[in-house]
C-alpha cells in the first residue's frame, strides 16, 4: 500500500495534467517551480509509477497517468462539491457567496438582490464584484467566484452550470437630432461615426460577428469599453452605436437626447445567464435565479417594453429556460 497521498500533490497533478507545464502551474498557484516539481515527484514516488512524461514539452500523461487523472478529477470535484454543500447547502445554512454581475445590473438590480439574499441567507457572508462577462466566466472556471451573471459566450463554458435569465435584443441608438434611420448610418457614405464596444468584450465580439454576417463594413475609429461613455457620446451627437436593450436601459439619463431603433435586417440577441460552478448547490442557485428574474423584469423589461412597444415579446426574462 502506498503511503498517504497529499491533497496538494493531487491538486498539482491535476493542474499539470491540464496545462502540461510545471511553470504554468507555479504561476497559477503562486508556488515555486521547484515546489511544484517536488509535489509531482512525491506523488509518483508514493504510487511507485510515473504519471507524466517528464521528457516531453508540454508534458503528456503516461497511460497510468491517464487512468489516475480520471479518478483524481472525480475525487477533487466530489471534495469541492462537499465543501460547497457545507458552505451553502441550503438557504438557512449558507455561509459564503462570491457573486459577480455585469455592469448593466449594478445599480438597479444589485442593491435589492443583496437585501433579499441578506434576509434569505442570514448566516451568509457576501462578496460582490462588477466585471465584464468574459472575466466573470473565466473567474468562475478558476473557482474564484461561486456565481456570476454574464452574457453567454460563443465558446464552451466547461465546468459551469447555466441558468438563462434574459433575452436581450440588439438595437441601434442614434442622436435625437439625427435626421435619418438605422439604414442611413450603416450606408458607406454616412458621415456619423460608429462607436464600437471593445472587441475584447463578449458584447463587442457578438456585434462584430453580426456585422460580418450582414456584410456591413464599418471603419474602426472609436472602440470603447464603457457603456455609459458610448451612450453619452451618442447623446452628444458624436456618433451612433449598436447596443442591447438592457445596456440602453442602464444609461437612462441620456435617453432624452437619444433615439432607439430596431437593428435593420435580421434580428439578433444575446442571452444573459446566471452561471455557477458545477459544484455550487443547485438549491441556492435556483433561489438567486428566481429573485434575479423578478428584479430584471421589474427594472428592465417592463419599463423598456412600455417605452418601446416594438421590443415587446423580444426583450423578456427567461424563467422557463427558453431562449
């Protein structure tokens, strides 16, 4: 029988199996390269078998390593799930929640959400973050968050559970003083600059994909990260933008000087969802999803559909999980 295996050895082995690099694991964990290497060697010595091919770069698993990796992955997942159940196993006994929201919901949803959760989870300590969607999903996959509200990315979300929240259509916003429609600013001869969302952001990437599909080629003169800056510049008459109904709602103070129109041609939408790690308890996730759906409908969908009737049935919450 091998001597007792250290949990740290197993965690290091799992990270090496994933990345194939001791240097990357050292950087990710904050350990020295020699410490990571020693952990790996100690595990192999305890088992009496080589788990990784140390001569390859990146390192590959040996046949024994492939088999052992499956058990380690399942075992560590079970341990994380057990830890999460203890911390947040039911509403009354939840003790910690690290939750991130995209900027759109920071003012009109976050305060009431946390008031509700503070009452529903009386023993829970909360940490709230505001981040762009791509950072939220990345931090969830790194287990640096328990839950997060973000735009559904185009790629895979391995290790995450998704609870769809909002169908959020893209719209065109123009200066109120602009004499023309959405087709006019998309025309090659238009003099009104297009204000892009950063293409590092999920929303920016989705807009660029749709423009390419629609065969619109627009000059790249302005690219911004801040939603308020984009809508504010449109209000000043400095350009026009493609945004979403929720993002437009978030910048309500500029609405007097901005007009919103449907995107010309084929409609496209983003799905905003609650994401949790695959070890986070479903009971707490469903509680958060339920209150978020109510708050988003109350603060976003209802007022925007009343203001812009053409959005009705297009801009809606997804309580049923349908998109």
